[in-house]
C-alpha cells in the first residue's frame, strides 16, 4: 500500500512524502529541515525512515531544507545535472548526490520514478511519476503549459498532485506588478485553474482516485474556486478532489484503501 502526504505546497515551501511501506522519499524539501521534521511527526511519520530526497528544480521553495536533511539523516539527493549546477550554495553540502536524467526512469528501493521535462522558469525543471507494483502517482506542480509529454506521463495515475496556481480574473485584477503577472501566465510560469482543469480532462479515467490541487496562490486564487473549476474535469468519476495547504501538512492518503 502506497502512502502520500503533501507536507506543504505553495510559494513559501513545497514537500511531498511518498512511501510504499518499504521505501520512503521526499519529493522536494522547500521548508526548513526543522519544519519538515515537525510536519512529518504531525502525521506520525518518522524522518529517520526516509531513504532519499528527490528534487524537481532549484527554486528556494523546493530546496531550502534539502542540504540539512540530507546531512542529518544521511540521505542521498537525486537531482539532474543542470538543476544541481543552478542550485549552488542555496542547496549546500549534501550527504550524497545521485544524478538522474529527464526521460530516464530510476528506482529508490521498490519505488520507480520517471522524471519528465516541464515548462517552467528554471534550468531543467521536471515533473515525476512514482510507481510501485500496484499504483502510479503523478506530480506536476510548477509548469506554465501542459504539453503532450506531460499528458502522456500522467495517464493511468491513481493519484495526481496537480498545480492550480491562480484564477485568471483574480490574477489580472490583483496587486502583483504587471511583469510578475506576465511571468505567472507565461508558458514558463504556473497553471491557472482553467488550464489545470483542461489538463485533468485529458488524463482523467475511471481509476483515478485522488487529485490534490497544489501550489494554490494565497493572493490570486481561492481554494473553493479552484476546486469548483478543476472539479469540472472529474464530475462524472469517483475521483476525490482535495487541496494541499501551505501552512499545515495534509492528511495521509493511502492508495488501496478506497
């Protein structure tokens, strides 16, 4: 049985815990090490049983706690070469670096990860699918456009962590400077509720059990609005739609319980 817990999601920090009961990983660690430890323990998860950290891209809200956690628990850090080079001192010293290549799968214990390129304003940003014998999880939280490559990798997932960053009207009428609004709406920015709905409509299927909406802007979006808009894509399925929060760990979702 595979467990998934979004520890944090948003511009202040991102981290996702995944475990099949034998191997346990963090996808990104964008909070302080102390805060990630606290959030794991708030869900009765012990950080000493982690096996690795996997990094999607070099932005601070995804790597802040990577170095300290890696050193403290002797965790290898799986990262691609361009992201490692761009991380620099922000990443800091790590226990061990293991490089992966976008498009080429690798395994951590019994968890098989397949990184795939996404369009975002980072050096070599990736999304992931994580698979074991019974389940497939998709993670796409920082991307400006849903390419056919993204859709291809997300097909067949039991659970997807999917960005729904902004509401188009709230962003356009909101307080951000124009150049920031342009960046967010660009092909290398973040997905709107509408774009997230359209992507989910492309990959939704009857065995998709959970969709967790992630990286929701506290300024330019509203969780209820995001749920309403994106939910249009799965209204005819048994898919459970929920929101990942910035300031508290989400509930543990156990795939196979439903």
